[in-house]
């Protein structure tokens, strides 16, 4: 079952992070939109934006301002927040910061609880009162 409202972890240190403070207000806004858009990508592609066209991505993320988009991407690359290759852009620390815990997936929790109950089913309901 897919979440009705996809989400990603945003760390409070973003408010005081030296690299992010180096961005202009407009670049900071584009960084945030890029991060949200990258987080919306499916499966293993989360954290990356692949096969994009600058003009279309600018329309999607920064009111069509292609120059601002390119300026921000270049700045984020210099700050080692983004990496770019011929396929697209990737947030360098996305996977590390957006890890999955077993409790993030209800089916994993159900399987883990079932296995725990199976392992302990032989114990029965022992009386805890002496």
C-alpha cells in the first residue's frame, strides 16, 4: 500500500547548516523544491532526478527561471550537496539520511511480530504471580 502523502526526513540542522546558509534566499527555495521533487521519485530513484530537461524542471520547481535553476544546481554541486552526471542529479547524502527502519513498512512489522510470536508460542501464558 502506497502512502497517501509521501514524505521524507527533514533535519532541523538544515536551519543552521553552513552550506545551506551560503545559499541566497532564491537558491535556498530551489534547493528545497529540488529535494522535495527528488524525494517524490519512485523506488531506487528516490533522491535523484533523472532524465530531466532544464526548462521543464525550471517550470516545475522555480517558476520557469532556468538561469536560477542552473545557478542553484552549480552552487549545490560546489558545496557537494548534489552530484550531476549525464543521467541527472542526485542528492549526495539522501540515502544515508532517508534510511528505512523496519517500522517504516507495516508488512515488515507484521512479519517480525509473527516471527516473534512463533518463537515464543511454546512458552504459553505462564502465571507471573508466585
